[in-house]
């Protein structure tokens, strides 16, 4: 039974990662729309959808552990805004590689706050993944030091948000956890949207809708995933999103990759994959 539940968590995360990939593509194709305006639209859709569904299912909107819920909302908002900003300005593959440094922070913060122990070799794999990002930076001209720094900060905030989700999954309904993101993001993104409004075209409205729907359901599936397994185990599944991003960059945006970039991407994927392998092995032994 426990094994089935664990596999269910991994399956949920695979679906979430696919939906997040659709979200990134939508954001990339809406590059003329300011990133904070995209966050505003996403928040409006999520808040309305959650209110309708939660009222119909009689789910508590405010939840129990309000401090951690608000913290999850704030960290998630900062992570998403910075992530959108990075996606709009660098290649999808580099943006995905940066975002999937988040498992490093998930594992580190999970070990500190959730007492989920790590072996020393897992830290070695984290260093390997980070070195991969540095290799990518060296050859990807779109990845300046500025965007590298913003991407790492976004990954840190995302890692913190994922750890909050793992903690909250013990006491809160997934929709309650998800609802705190738009409650925080809506007022934060409203002010810059109001003063710097960009009138979207019909095509941009389409991609905005795709972005809002995909990320809404991605958040739900991700929350369910963390409810069924350790933070470090679930977060590691996201590495295959980089493969999606490479394919999208190549086939849709005509990006040509060098062998050096592939080496960097392989280091990121390898570091994350082997960390996940040892995390699962440690769990079985314990």
C-alpha cells in the first residue's frame, strides 16, 4: 500500500512537470506581456476557480496552519514572478535548468525543517548539478550573470515553497494550499499591472489562458505529489522538464545547441537523477 501511494506521488509529479512545461512555453510566447501582468492574470483565474470548486466541495478556504500557508503563498509568488521574468529573457532550456536547482534547496531546507536526512553523497550530486548550470552559462549568451542570479534566487524561493507544501500536506487540503498563492500574488501583481498595463492581442490572450489553466492544474498535481512522498524524492522527478525545454527550444525557436551546453544539461540532469536514486535507496533502508 505504501509503495502504491509513493508511486502515485511520482505519477502526480510527472503530470505537474508536463503542465509546468506548457506554462513555460506559454510565458515564452507572451514575452511582450510584462511578467507581473501574467502573474496577475494567473492569480485571478486561480482565485475564481478555487472559490467555485471549494465552495461546491465545502472545503475550508482559510485552512488550519495559516502562518505556513501565508509563507507558502509569499514564497510561491516571488518564485513565480522571478521565474516568469527569467523565462521571457533567456532560452527555455537554460530557464528550466535554473529552475530545477530548486531540488537542491528542497533537500537542504527539507533536511533542516522537516528532518528528512541526506547522505553526504547527495550533496556531491547537488554540486555536480550546480556545476552544470555554470557550464551552460559559459556558452549560452542569453544567460548573463544577472539572469543567472535571478534564476538561482527564484529556485531558492521555489524550494522553500515546495517544503512548505510538504509540511502543509499533513493538515491541509491541496486546494486550500493552492489558494494562498493567488491571495498573495493578486495584490502584489495588481499595482504594477495597473500602472503599466499592456493590452494583449488575441494571440496573447490565448497563450495567457493556456498559461493560467496549465499552471493552475500543475499546482494541484504538484501539491498532491508532495502529499504522497518525501520532498526530496518528489522534487527530483522534475528533471525531465529540461528535456522538454531542449526539444521546444530546438523545434520551435530554432536554437542550436553546442556539445558544451549538452554537457552542462547532462550534469544538471545527472546530478538531480542520482540524488533522487540515493534518496529513494536511503528511504528503503530506513
